[in-house]
C-alpha cells in the first residue's frame, strides 16, 4: 500500500487494516491503529510504519484511546517467505528470548549484522526492538485482562527483570504498569482473575483466561477439523471447544480454546491455559494464534474466492474460513506421514496407539494424561506399535530419528522451498506431505494439493465432473479444470482447499441462499472434515 491508500484507510477508520500498519502523528507524538476514532490527522503530520516496533524506535508512544497493541497480527508473515517474514514468525515464537539475536540469525542462515540491516530496511526496526514490542503487547494483555501480580506479568511477558518491564511499559504506553492496569475503560478485554481450574493440581501458572483478538468474520469450522483428529489423553475436541497438552521450551503447557462468539467475532477467541513455566506464555499464545489462524485476512480471502464462479457460493455460505495450524512442527510431520493414504479414523487409531508412549503430564488436567511422544520416543517404539507396510513404518522411524538427532530440522523459520529441499529426499515423503506440512506449519496460504483424494471428491461434488466412475481422459480434464480454478484464486489456494475438504465431508452450507452439495465418497486422504458431524457441528460450521 502506498501513502494515500493507507491514508484513505485511516480516514475511513477501516478495522480491516488494524494490525497491518500503524499511523504515527508527529504533532502528538503517538501512534494509532488505522481504525482509531480520533480525528483524522493532516497528511503532513502522518507517517506510516509497518510495525509498532518501528514507531517505538522513531520515538512515538502508543495511543491510550485505541490501544494499537490490542489487535490481531498481520497476515503478511504467512503470505511472504522472505527473511523478514520468517524472522517475524520466529520472534513471535520467542526465539530472541530463548537464544538471542545470534540464535535467531543462525536459524535463518544470516549473520547478526546482515539480519539487523534487512529488518531495519524492511520493517523499520531491528530484532531486539521487534521482540521488545512483542513483550509489550503480551504485558498489556495480561495487565488489562487479568489480576496477576505485576512481577508475574513481567516474567510471563518475557522480560528479564522488573526494571526492564517497568521501563518498557512506561516508554511504550506512557503509563506505569499499575496505571495501565487501572485504565479498564480503555481496554476492550474484560478483566479476569487467575483461578485454578476445578480438580487441577497447582502448576506454576494456573488457570489464566485470556481473549485473543481476531479479524471478522471467523468461521468456527476449524474446531470440527481438530476434533476429528484429536487423540485421547493428549487432546480433546468438540464443536464447542478444543484442548490439548503441549511441550514448550520451559516445560509443559495446557490450553483450551472456545469458538468465537458471533459471526462478527466481537469478543475474539477465548483461551484458558495452564503452564509449568511463566516464561512460556508468549510462546503458547503465539502457537495458539497460529493453530487457529487468528491473524488471517478473511476479507481479502473471501474477496478473491468470490471472484470465482465456482468458489463464490462457498465463500458466501462460509465466510471467514480458516487454516488449521500446528503447535509442534515435528509432531505434525509424523502425523502427516502416518495419515497418508488412509482415512481420518484409521490415522487416528494408529496415532492413538503411538501416543500412549508420550511423557506423562505434570499439570494434572482431568482427561489429559500425556504429551504426544517426542521424536526420540517415536523412533524407539514405531516398529512395535505401528501397523501397515514395513517400508512406511521404517520411513516413520528414520524420520523420527532424524528429528531427534537434529539432522532433520523444520519449523516456522522455513519457506516452502527449503522445506521441500529438506524433506523430499527422505523415504516415505512426497510432494503431498511437503505441501500439507507447509500449509499447517508455515501457514502457507497458496497451497494446492491437486492429487489429494478428498480434494478431488469435493471438486466432483461441487461440479458434478470427474467422479469415481470417470475414465482416465475425463479425470485428466477434471484435474486440469481444478488446477485452473485454483490458480484463479491465488494466493489463497489453501483456503479454497479448506472449502473443498468441507464439501467432500458433506457438511451443508449454512447461508440461506447457498446450494447444498451431496456428500462425496470418503477419500483416501486424512484431510476431510469429520465425516458425520453432529447437528451442533452443522450449525457452527
């Protein structure tokens, strides 16, 4: 966006651009979100920054009226795969707090000097300033939404000392932590106390409830997707919630998320959580945001899909569809390999047996007994637990060994090409697996799984072409037509994929004017929604 496009957005107070840039006003020394209700400043007094960290670096403080930190993040980091985007994904995941700028640069394959230069040129701030802005945002959320002690807030937000916490909050918000907490009328999130969940033991950080901002509209169908794949003892999903245990850098964590209330998502995603270590809070929140795709731009996605005669009815019936992410890249890769060419239920059965070897939980959440096994555990038991072709089991075992010893690495710092270069040479991993992992781990928005059985079934149900009885020539024509239709909605093909998986599962559209589609024959891919949704699932999705 150029200057005047951004200026028109702030003049219209367009909430769609909140989190995508900030507006700094030289006459007041503050920066605001695009939808700030204050009077539109003169163009001569306005400067736009890509990130709040860049505005901090330039000497501006956050607006006390619109709270620019209390917005969803930008979807740009999933759209882009350059160094700046990969850096932002890692910074949000707490890499700077864990290993410093040196560790961040090493993961990206750059020197610290090169990385600083790139980020300053692209985003207007270096990695330390960007990490500091992330801590300030987490601190603001905790101060305004909970009654945690200020010292706990400081360390939970990632600060290394109380003094650093006080100085940062004062500098960014022009308020002390106590003043920021007392400004309830400025906060859009309700204050919540820290109460221990019923029946739970006493972890270091118990029973916190937060509301994470999202862009509207938000489709809650993602809960059905996750529920269909939930493994007993590790995770639990319904149409009304999703919860699981997860291993974090400082210890174990647990969270439960609830569907966004209302089509327009006025309250955001409500999340309850419990942590073994205070310092893991920013990491867990970042992973929850990615799992539920909270930073997506549904307006842009639905606008692109609405330009296609075939996808327009689906986008109208289910606005704001989201991509399910992953809380652990290594776990997602193993689950994808085991789930190849079998149904969701069959994959769940195999993974349930595997999951029984996971590390026992220390958080004592009722119904959650263990973590999903780590790669070393999987490598040890894969041969005795998994059933099926010996070559596939051996491929899973060898991949788990590589993940355990570090010879195979994957994470949010990757791009599609580096992921393919690293995974495709491995036995048992083909293009489908790489693309599926990219879509869920990286949040890649432009993936087309052309050889996916459920995608083909969804396309056949949508168009009436290329069904199971079709001959080779017809199937080839159908594949070409599908590819052309997906190319027309680029760079949002991953979201079109979610719509086709939904059609393949036979879940009816909820909009009054949308036509219903017949249920497709169950495919051989683990990527359809739950085959037999409940009435509540149909209503929510």
